[in-house]
């Protein structure tokens, strides 16, 4: 069945516009009496029986993509109006305002003396956008429910009509479900807390002031992605920027330009013009190289681009970006794009044709005890990555904001981006499968022009089974079809361990390029022998130690003899032992300690944890623990040794 599913998905991804997802039709408010709204499910209480296993159904993943409009690529390069700032807000913890009963989405005010409505916005209660709602008011800290946002804006609709312009609202992300309304009318809805989406407003605008309402619900659900049982804080709200985007009636909607697979001086890609029309003239320019390439669109509105150029390739050592101008039908958009190749050869990962050792670290999108939301937040995170001596970062376990990827482009930090297909996901649920597929499409659609992004991650720590294997194989095929210029990766539970031998097996290995091993031996499971005495069986593909670590409370010093002491020396010694083992594994192409900094996690209940996962090399305040220096020393030694020398030395160990 996997072969059939992959074939269907490959056809779908090539035949349909690759694009982020939004509602094909405006959201319909739920029927009266359904206060929570259609599609919402209560999170099961602890101890509730799990649904019985059902046989996997045929998994045809094309339905979720068939109605997807193409993304608006590079919103920052368009004519925009920021809606960031203070928004009026209203708490709706039970979600009662989304239905017809209270109908808060209509945004009405009393017109008669005997008229009233059981909702309203208090000018004094506001929320900053972008930002999570949980950390802005004490009463919202533990909220997993609904919040309404309202923001007025002015539009000269007569000018738009006269000039033939269209207006869209673009959300960087909203966690988890967003229902969008304009002037009391539904516009659309979106599910998924970490990827961008947009809606066209043109036909619903009025002259002068317009009122945008957004209902955001961050309740965890069994059919959601991720599933309820995550090991991070469920920050809700409009967590990324909101912008109005103005475009000509016919415009450059999307594009992808990168080195052709297997080439170092040949660029291959495409430009999408909307609405589609055959024969539209398209031009791609690289002014620095005095290069201009012309093409024309086909009936689907897509123009194929291919050219040779004497490019300086992007790398962590020299993160060269070229100014690129894409124009068609009187519209033009400029971007900064780096050109590089990424490939696998046996057990090696090749960057620009040369082996690269990935000195990495895992990150959560959290800073100062809140959701990171601004370019400055992302810069601070990436500056820590650089200070550690890392050249690689994994955005775990969800896509971060677009500014994060763009900064990594400029700073020369390789990235692994992934969708939150995590433990406990329901692969049998058709809606869940569709959400996974849409998230993957949205992530790729946003960042496929970022040179720093070298891997698309499709899952983390999911157990093999018929439905899981089929769905993830299909997602890998979708990712390749949307973007053949990057590697496909997944992270797996640590390999089977019989005391002295480690070996990994998973049906998904054949569908991906890079295998990630999450190993916590020495923390959750004790070593039965010294780590360097363990025999590893190579999986035959590039292997990354994608997670490993131990917990320590910053400032807690002890003898480092017991895990239960939560002291810094135990964590530091954990890394020393791990690195002694890793130095003897020539097939390991990189390592990613878990995690850069302590982060909020309500499932961590020990007094030393106090609601934080304490595996960070930094405290939640950015203070360096002893393990930081152990990792930094290892990275300095790896950076100083050429890849060939490292291989030869390891072979002699």
C-alpha cells in the first residue's frame, strides 16, 4: 500500500499548486447549541480509555491539498501594512462566542434601549501582537481555550477598485485554531499553530474603517497536530505578525530558485503567476551578476526557470546571499537568496559537494519564559547557537517564525525544520492526516528559498505501525515533490540496546535521507557498560544523534554522582561520556544536544524542575551551565579537524 500512496501523492504534488493551506470556503459558524464549534473535541481526562485500534484505511493524501491556493511568497518584499501592536481582546474560555448562541463574531453593539449582547471588548484589556496570550496577563497563564482579538484598520476601497488591486490578510501563525471575521462576516479558518496562512479580504471590505476579528483557540485535541501529550508549553494566541498585503490583480504569487540537484553552477526553479494565464512574460534578475532570464507561463500560470551562473555558493563559513528580482505582469518582488547544494553519499552528508559534520543543538521557540515572537528574539537564540560553536540547529518540534530562517541565512547556520508530528499522533484519523499534510506544505512553501534550511523533518519519536508507516512514507514523497533540493529527515526513539550493542531498524528508513537517533542512555536508561564500549551497527545512511542530554538546575552544584541530585556536574559528565563514544563512530554525521536552554513544560513536576525541562545547556535566563563548556570544547575540536582527518582518526580509535 505504501508504494501506491507514495505514487498518488507524488502525482498530486506535481499536478497541484504547492501552497500553504487555508479554508477553501469561508468558515461557517457552528449550529446553535454547539458552543464549542464543529471540529472541537474535549481533551480526554487522565485515565480515559484510548479508542480501539481500527484497521488502517486507504490513505489518499491529495484531498487536503486540492483546494489550497498558492502561498504569497516573501510577504516582507510586498506592499504591506502591519497590524502588529495592541489588539483589543476578550476571554472566551469555553468557546461560547463562536456559535450562533452568543455570536461574538458578529461584533454587534446595541441599537435600542432594550437591546444588549453578552460579549464586548474592554478598551483597557489588550494583547500585544505578535505574542502569546498566556504570558501577557496573569489570569491567562494556564488558559487552554479561546480568546477573541479585534483590530480596526482603514482602507480606501475606492482606490483599490480604481487601480485593480487586491487585499489579503496574512498571519505568520496562530495557535492553534483561528477563525477570522471581517465586519461581522466569516472570512476563513485555519488549523495548525506554527505555519503561515492568508485570506483575501477584497470583496468584504467597506470604505473607511473595517473591523478584523480573530477567534483563537489553543485547546489540545486528540485529532490535532501535535497530539495533547507534548513536552512543551502550549502557548496560545496570535504568536506571529499579522499584515495586510496589497497585490495587483495579476501578480507574482510564488517562486522557487535553487541549485539543480547534482549541480553547483546551474539554477533551476519556477515562478507562479496568479491568476493563471498562458503566455505571461516572467523575468528573473540577479543584478550583481548582471544576469536576466526570461520565460513565459504555461496554462497553469507557471514559468520554468533555468540558467547557469558563476555563483559564490552559500555556506556557514561564507553565507553569501544574492539580491534576486522576480517580475511579471507589471508586478515585482525582491528577495535575498543563497545558492548551495545538499546531498547524501553513502553515510555522508555533502554540502556543496564536500562532507560536512553538523555541530548542532536543539531549540525551542521560547525566550524569557514566553514564546519568541520578534526578529530580536530569534537573533538572541541564534547568537547563542553561534557562541556554542554550532553550525546547525534543529527547530524542535515545529517550524519557528520566518524571521528565524532568514536570520539563519544571513548568519550562516544550517537548519533542520520539522512539523509537530510527535508522540501519540493519531495516524488513523483522516482529519489529522490532512492537517499533517497541510502543515508540511505550508512550512515548505514559506521557507523553500532559504539556503540555511537543509532538512525537512516529517516526524519525531513515532512508533512504527501500518498507518504510521504509510502516512509518513507519503509525507516524505510530498516533501520531495514540493522541494527536491533538500534532505528528508525524521527522528526516532533510541536504538534497541541489549547492553553492549545498539542497532536501529524502522520501515521508514527507506523513505528518508537522514536518520535521527534520540538517545537518553545515561539519563532515562542507565548504561550497562561504558558508552565507548558499546558496539553500534551502522544503519547504512547518514545518522545524526538528534537528541541526547541530562537535566540540571542552574547553580546546583554537587559531586555529579547521582542523577536525582539534578546537579550541573552530573550533566557535564554525561556529555563527556557521550562524546567519548561519539568520537569512535565515524558513520555519525553530526550531533544535537537536547537542548539549548531550559524551557517551560507543565509535565515536569519535580521541585528542581518547577515546570521546566532542565536539560538546557543554558538556564531559562540564559545562564551557562557547566555542560555548556563541555559541548563548546567538543565543537571547537571538531571544527578544527577537517572532515577527512576526523574520519581517519576515528577509524583508528
